[in-house]
C-alpha cells in the first residue's frame, strides 16, 4: 500500500468518525475547523435564588476628640485595646476584628480659627460573625466596651452556601432560557434541537443590609439589641446558543 492510498484511508476514517459526533450538554466545539450551525437561536436569561444568611459583618467605631492629635491618637489606642479584649473574651477570634478606617484630623469647626484648635479621630472596625443570631449580642458587647458608632450591618453567605444558591440560580436561568428559546422557535417556524454553547455572562450576590436597629435597654431591663435580618439573593445571567431545525 503506497503513501497516497494510506492518506486517503486516514481521511475516510476521520470523516466516518465525524459523522458519529454530536454536541452534548454545554460543550463548545474546539479545534481548527469548528462546526457551523445552519440555524441557531441565541438567548440571554437570568435566574435568581435566595437563602437565609449564615454570616454577618458589622461595623463599629470608637471616636475621640481633644486639643492635640497625639492625645486623640492615644485615646483611640486605649479604646482599641478595650474593644478587642471585650470581643475576644466574648468568643471572637482576633482576626475576625479588622481595622477598616482610621482617621485623626483637625476639626472642621476650628480649622479656620487660629485661636481655637480641636482634633477628632475615629477608628472603625469590621467584625465578622458566622452566627447571625449573635449580631445583637456582639453590638451590646462593643458598646459596653466603648464603641460609640454602630453603622451598617451586612448579612451575607458563606462560600459553601453561596455556591449552592448560585447553582439554584443557574438552574432557574437555564429554565428561563429554554422557555424563551422555545417561544422564539415557535414564532420562527423552527424547532430547538439541542444546546450548542452556554456560558454565564453575569453573576453576583446581593446581601441584606440593616441600616438601623433597636438599641439595648439600659439599667436592669435586661434588654438586648435587636437587628432585623432578611434573605440574601444570588442572581445569575446565562447566554445560550441553541441548535435549531425547520419545524
């Protein structure tokens, strides 16, 4: 068998194999000569899923004022030690408490007054919690330890939970895409025969933000801070190219 005949047999075998190959699932053709669709329907659709939060980030701040910057700085340092000690004694790891903002500056009220100088400072902390039910208690601990600012409280999802919720959102997005593709095919005298290519075009989670809360009652009332919570949503968009054939 000469080389020319061998080459022809090889080409015939490749053609036979190609006739047995189809698109499965979400695979995209690869290689130099990609298969081309005679007809296709392209759809972009979104899906959303929600879950109760399983982690929270709260932001508290210690503030100080004084006649000189050094004094304000020292007061903030003392406040940090007291706050961290109280929170770690409560049960938080030290690395769950991080500095998010530190600022010492001359007060705007006295900046243009040469006869009066006043400095103010703020040390803001972000506190990470895996127990969302303990947010109110941690706020009480922080306030008792000297925190005089409690700002936005953000409820979110752990990586594992967010991954599970995202899978639900993808399933919903694909179902919506299938419905849209079927409607488009019906309006165009076509039939959907399979999925040629699929990809996610956009995804993200939207945490629940608590901007306000009911502060703990003082004295012997035994009250504790109450914080409203809500579900966290994850939204995903998919882009799907479907194979289509004449109806």
